[in-house]
C-alpha cells in the first residue's frame, strides 16, 4: 500500500482513514495517465488529488502538481512541512500563474484533516425511479431502478472491483491433478 518512505506511507494511511470516516472514497496511489496520485479522495462530485511531500525536491513536487492538473483534477492538495509548502507554492504560482495556482491548496497533515472535516457534505438529490417496460420471453416486465450518476457508478464499480480483488487474493491455489 503506497510507495515512498515510512513517513509518506503513514501520512497516506492517516489521510485515507480520516477521509473514509468522513464519507470519502479514498484510493492510495490512484493510477492516472502520467503516473499516480498519492491519495485520491472522492465524495459527492468533489474530487481532491493529494500529493504528499516528505523528501522529494520542489521541482519534483511541481511536476506532481502539473501531472494532477493535466489529469483533469480541479482540486489539488499538497501536504508537507510549512517551509516546504511555501517553496512549492512559490514555484507553482511563478510557473503556472495565479489562476491555475488557485486550484492548489497547501497543507500540513493536521491542517488538511481540519480542512476535510470542514467541508460540507453535499447531498446529491435522489432521482426517483423511472419505470421502464420491456418484453422478455413473451411477458411484459417493468423495471423500477434509479439511474446512477457517473460519480455514483464509478464509486460502486470501485467497491465491486475491490471486493473481487480481495476474493481472488484469498482464493487457495488449485492443486494439480494426480498423474
């Protein structure tokens, strides 16, 4: 789970546990086209790409911000020590401009958890089920299922994939046939 040193992994786990307790779907090392995001948080249409900096250079973290912006994330959180955060913020605003830099937040681990706790829980309005009628094997069948939003569908698929992956991992090795 996670890459990087022990402090990096511990911070990832702490953010994941706190975010999940707040209703987020949290994924450590979420693959994206140009690499991966340290922790990706998703809840009710809000997506936050979190990059954790412990020992990497400011240039490397600038690349992580650029990678997340190119990946289409609207909100990016850089999590590190205060002095490192100032350096990364300066590099990002100088190179990318104030408008783009405004999509990036800079936090210590404790400050980020406080930020998450302060976010309002968005209630996604439930759409009523729309009955659909089809004919199957000569009988009229009425289905009453609510359409899922793309966000709900992605969360549901991610949970299903997690269950399937864990079930496959715990499956015992098949024994060979006797000769």
